[in-house]
């Protein structure tokens, strides 16, 4: 996996799918994760650490409303 896509809830899925579609169009290996920064902080931290260990070169993160997810991942 070269790219990890994180979004905060299922309601963000349609927006983040656009990024996934472009990656797929160019043959870029990616994996998407739905993890809330507010409700699952420990799981988010653990998952980000794991994708980094697995060799992810890019992380795309987005969320609606409060949009804490990108900042927490950074």
C-alpha cells in the first residue's frame, strides 16, 4: 500500500471516494480507513503507526464538521 486514506465517518465516504477513484485510475495502491478522531483516538493512533510501518508513502485525511482528523494524524 502506497497511500492510506482516512476519513472520520461513513458520511464522509462519498467525498473521500473521489480521491480513491483518482488513485485507482492511475493504478496507485491504496487502502481506506473510517476512524473518528473524536470517538476512537487510540485506534486512530495505532492504525496510523501501522500504516507508516507498512510503508505508506502518503496519507490523505479528511472529515466533516469539526474536521479534527487531519490535524490529529499530522
